[in-house]
C-alpha cells in the first residue's frame, strides 16, 4: 500500500526523513492540504543530511546512499506533493513548480558531492572543482526548464509570452548547502548589514520584513539566497530587482576601489515576525521589486565597509 501525506508527516516527525522522501516520490497525484501539511524544505534537507551522515559508517552505506540519490534523480521531476504550493498564481504555476524542482535537484546533487571520493579522504572536504561540476549540471537543468517555459503558448490576454526567469544557481549556494549537509559551518561573515524592507508576499499588500546581508569570502562576486530560504519562489521582478541592485553595487565598488574583480560573495536572507511572540512567519512566495532599493543600499554599504 502506498504511503499517504499523513504517513510522510509522521515519519518526518520521527526523523525517518530518507524513508519519508523516498515514499513521497511515487505520490504523483496528491497535493499538500491545510489539514495534512509538512515542511518540504525540512524533509528534503534532513533526508539528504541523514544520507550523508549514515554514509560515514562504511563504504556499503555510502554506496547505498549514492544509489538512493541516483534513483531519485532518475525519476525527475518530483511529484506535485513536493513542488506545488497553494499560493502559486495560475500564471506562474509551472515556473514555480520548476523552480522548486531545481532546488530539490540542488539538494540531491550537493548530497552526492558530499558523498564523493574526496569526502572519505579528507573527512568532509569537497573540492571547488567538484562543486563547480554541480553548478554546471544545475545550470544545464535550469536552461532546459527555461527553454520549455519559453516554448509555452502566450497567455490569453497577451500577444507574446511573458518573460520567464529563474534564479541562477551559484557556486556560493552550492558550497554552503554542501557544507551544511556535511554538518560543517558555512563561510563566516566578514561584515553584516540589516535593513527593514517592504516586500510583497503572495501578491497581497506590502509587509515589512528584515533583510540580512552577509559579506563572505572567498567568493566570485556572487549574491545568493541563504539555503534556508532557497525553497521560497521569487518571481521575475523580484529576481531582476535583487540582481540589478547587486550588479550596480559591484560597478560602483569597482570604480571607487579600482578593482574590477571581486573575490567576495553576498549571502542574503529575509525574515518577518508576528506580533510580540517573536515567532517567525515563513515565506511562501516573494513578488515584485519593492525590495530592490534595500538590496542596492545594503550591498553598497557591505562593499564600502
């Protein structure tokens, strides 16, 4: 008998995350509902981390973990149970689903990198070259997704298809996620900036959130989302706004400092809190370009020191 979403939630609560993830994959016709809900990000991250942790026991366990990851990668895309969200607008449903599939693939490939040969030899280190190969594979998958979306017919009220954009997968994100799966700390921040910023959540009225920016090294001049927020879909305007702000801050820094190449990265995270109880409300989707000004000011202040 196939598992149910209730089974998966129970196994997740019991920390049987690998079992829960494997059981969720065949459930192609089911969706999460308000009464049977589990945190997909927690499920995917903890399942990958458990596979890496168990693999420390022996080569046999490592081969089994690799086999599990390969099986899931060969059965892409993931089911709607893992990539659909009731907050997705009709116009962006396929794009949002594709984005979450890309994030799940990122977790699986980072898990496989953590299980690589150098992992055994160096107690957890994964070389930059191995991580770059993960980025290449993910960018190819992203390109395939965008090609598919761009070939979709135009919407009823539009003579041309809407522009389609998915965030790039950066080496910084892949490095951080791999280190977290290995149980290691991510690169520490050299400097930090925190700003209050208006954001549009689920196309509702604007809300105030906290934008945390961290300057980290070594890097390649990339700005990327904190892995904890990676599953949150950002629409085209949000992505364009954050990246335009970062590119402008880098140009200004290069002109002022006379250094065209930047060997630093910026990692960012958004958070919001509810009332006086201090409980953080998770984001489901970020839309619009209202945060671009804060991204521009914050990244410029980080680089200026």
